[in-house]
């Protein structure tokens, strides 16, 4: 039976395992249209900036990181950062997504100074530092994660991305990312960020060493937190890309991705926005996702390095994204992180 008009875990499992492919699409699309009856699909113009690739986690799914002192390791200079932001603004971008590894030698003051530098020079939204990074800063500094968040927000942090979630089940995390924060820590960082007034996104990387039930546990953990805080703006599931990683398996199929996307829309009834992942699945599958529950096409990804390190190189311009959305029968609208519409090409709401 449904609990208070929403799916319970058993129902979600039954749908995920047994529902027909097109039935799932129909149900998910109906919910999407209830939440967003206007024929609009949104997207954001931004850039992924990886301020460093130095990391001591050694996650088995990651092809991007380099250990300290590796010849290919780097930390971006202020000059390099400035060039990337100026190009983003010139292309009509409204935000940057900044993430990096767990660098053992950079203090919290480094990140505060980086934020102050950005905010002193550029009118841009800074969406940065996933929960594992914040947990890492907390351990290095010996201070609570809440204090880390407060200091970063005071320095200019605007919102927090949902990276590092992978699968929010510790038995899975211990196999694929044992040095990264636990599921409870990830959720606690997000809850604290919401308490302090920062909006965040939520993600899931699936298709590595988890089982279908773990994916559902992940969704229900996010739904429970959203019930308490309403702080998540969107959910973004994406499929693990195995090339150049230490996990050897076949990539998830388009059908598997679309099934999970549809179930996500049905379970996450308290999330307004579900984002398609053209970066990992390609534009054609992402276009189909608009009929499996997604109402957002994600980012233009002026720059993207992490997925590219796994050998996936999809690239789309703003014009291509708009054309794909229009050819699916929707009106494309540029948005901000908070899902406010932007006048295209101006960066103004």
C-alpha cells in the first residue's frame, strides 16, 4: 500500500524490477507534468572548474585524480582561474561548479582566499565543494563541518553540489571509495548546509558495484532529508563510466539509465527538478530522458574533466542544447542554480 499518498520502499522496488519500460515512462512523465505543466525544459550555462586533481582518496571509480607529487598533479593559479571565469562570463554563463580532490596540503584558508578572489572580481554564482570535500576540510582543520560551511559561505560560497554521493550505502562505499566520507556524513553535511540557508543539489553515480536495492536506499535517504529541509534544488543520476578506472565492467545501457531516471522521479516526490545527463549518456538518450521524468537538461559544460578522464567526450553548445530541447517539443529556458529564468545571453534574471 502507498504510505500517505507516496511510494513506499516495497512499491518502488516492485516498479523498478517489474514495471514495463513504457509504463514507467508514462508514470514518470505524468508526475513531471504535474510539477511543471508548462512545456519548458531548463538548462544552465556554466563551467566545471577542477581547482586541483590532487587527491589521497584513491577511489576505484575515478580516472581523474593524481596522488601528491605526481608529475601530472596540479593546483590552478589565480591567473588560470581568472581566465576560465572570464571566458564563462563572456559566453553568458551564470555560475561555476568548482570541485577538486582531497588535497592533503591545502588549508581551509586556501579555499576561503580563492572564494574571496572570485567574488571580489566577478559577478558569478559559485557552486562548489561537495560534501566529501567539506568533510575533508573538517578533518584537516579539526573543526566541525558546520564551521567549515559557515566560513566558506562567509567567503563567498553560494551553493553546494551533490558530488561524492556515489551510492549512499556504506557497504558499497567501503568497496569503491573507502577513504571518502560515509553516507551519514554526506547527508549530515547537506542537512547542515540547508540549515545555514545554502541550497544544494543531489546526485547518484550508479552502475559500479552496487545492487538495485542500494540505488533505492539512496533515493529514500535523499527523500527523507528533503522532507526535513527542502534544501535540494535538483537530483542528477548518472551512469558510471568504467574506462581508465579500477572497476572493470560494461557501462550501463540507455534502458537501464532511463528506468532509474523514471523511478527517481516517482520516488523523489519532494524534488521539483530531475536533470538529464547528456554528459555521460549522450544527447539522444538525454532527449529521451525528457519523457522519463526529467525537466532539466543540465549544464552546457563549457569545461568538464572528470568524465572525460574516463574516456567520454560528449560536447554540446548552447545552440545545440536549445535545438535538442525544441525538437523534443519543449521550450528551452536558461536558468540559474535556483531555477530562476535568465534572459539568454545576458546572465540576468
